[in-house]
């Protein structure tokens, strides 16, 4: 099992006018340097265009910048929001990025979920049809030789043949046949996971409870096998916040009273508690985090620190990660959100040091135990 990070980035201080966007960017780059120094495996950047508290419209630029600041850290997008890009231009830019990072780039594709982003680009919310067409175009650009032509509903590609006059088209990915691609999912039977499985992409689970995670893997594994692919738990990334300090008490205090706790309490949890309508039945997204028998009113930050997040001393965190991995049957990587500790960075720097140098080596041998609850174990990519 590997350990990694995911940066939305959370930036309430920027929204409040107390930090500049440049300072937000520099903090992310500092996290990248620490992650690389302390031996963490991956860092992913999100893409949002109209969300002030998650102000990163260009994960590819962050990956390019972080690539120059690091040596070993793999750098990914979670995700490029495909309806907001011309896929021909994006495919070329990402191939170039793959070369810039020496093959450390990980692609991530999504349709976009914030309605104001969709409004800005005039494509509506979560345009899955545009995403699917864009993926087909990007994969063709990455793996096919010209000439070829793709006439889609939204874009047309007319790839010329290679000519000696121009010595091109010439660009292909550094990683062959293409970079790894991840797709994220939240719902237990996420259609995104099914789409990823059909295409041979890797699944990335958002922060949800164990029951939802088991269903997500079963959805992915079943669909992958039906599509002729071999599902490999080593490619399954699961998001779950981890925070490490010298003692259990110190870790709990730093998480609850610091930027991580404030971000969850003021920003993330209120979103999870909002009641929506699904098929005539009210529900809240936070229900996916709860233990059986709990109600949404019991979803508090204290409960999450004690029963959901992985918080404690290095030994406690190793024990919790080991149990988490065994309960799920094995995952490839555990990813934590990053938080803005820039006003007092030492606790966060120390957390990353303990995570990479003390926790990481102890959980490195953990791995898949079974492929799924109902499908025989399989290996390979």
C-alpha cells in the first residue's frame, strides 16, 4: 500500500481575503516538496473554475510546477473536467506534461459537478456525453497513428499523416501506451466506476464509509471482468483523511482545533448534511459515511475523528490503516486531503514526516487480500 495526498485546495483564508492566490499556490508547492522529501507516493490536484474555497482552475499547471520542485513524487489530476476543454488541445498538452515530469504524470477525467462551472462554460452540469466523447478523442490522440478522422457530436479530429516535410505529427506520451487514468466515484454503485472499469482505467473512491466502498469495488470489478479486463486492487485509490502526531492526544487536538478540523466543520460537513431528493426519497450525502443505525444528525466532527478518519500516533495510525486495509480486502493507495496550515506549518510538516518516514515503511507490505467479495482473486493490470 502507498500513501498520497489530494489538494482541492481548501482555501478559506483566500476567500476571506487574508491570503493571496499566489500564497495558496506556494503552499501547495511546499506540500509537494515535503511529500517528495518524506517519501510519499502521489499528490493529486483538483480542477474548479468558480469555487472560491477550492481555487485551482488548472491542475496541469500545478503538476508542471510541482514537477520542477520534486524528484520522485507522482503527480496527478483529479480531475481534468473534460467538458470544459477542447480534447484535442488537452491531449497534446497532457502528452507534453507526461514528458515534462519524466513519466510521473497520472491523468484523471471527470465531467464536472459544480453547477456554476457548467454555467460558466455553457455546457450544463456534469455533462457525461461530452466527457465520454472527449475521452475517446484523447485516447485516440495518445495511442493511434494518423491519418484518422473522428467526427463527434461536440468535436471533430482530423489527424494528418506523418510527413517528412514537417516531421510530424510527432507527439506521443512518455508512458506507453498512455499514462494511467483514474476516475473518481462517490455513490456505492457509481456509474463513473463502471465507465472506468469498461475502459481499463483505475478507480478512486471519495471519502465514504466501508459499506459504500465495498459496493464501489464490486461495481468496478464486476464491470471490468465483463469488459474483458482484469481488476487489480493495487490500482484502487481510496480517500480517507490521515493525521499523525507524536501521541494520539496531540494528533486529535491538532486535527480538531486546527485547519483540518475547521475545514471539515465549516465547509465539508455542512455540504454532507444538506438533504436532497433522490427518487422521491430525501437523503443526505453524509449518509454514505455513517455506521449502520446512525442518523445524519450524529455526523459530527468528533465522531469522524474517532470513528472515520485515521488520526493518532504513528503506531496507532499503522494499526488503523492495517485494519482498514484488511476490512476492505486490500487497496493500492490511501489518499488524504491537504489543509492550509501555512500560518503555523510545523505541525503539518511533522505530520507529513511521520506519515512518510514512520507510517509508510510499516504499511508498505500491505496489499490486496481478495479481489472482491464475490469474485475470485485476480492479479495484473
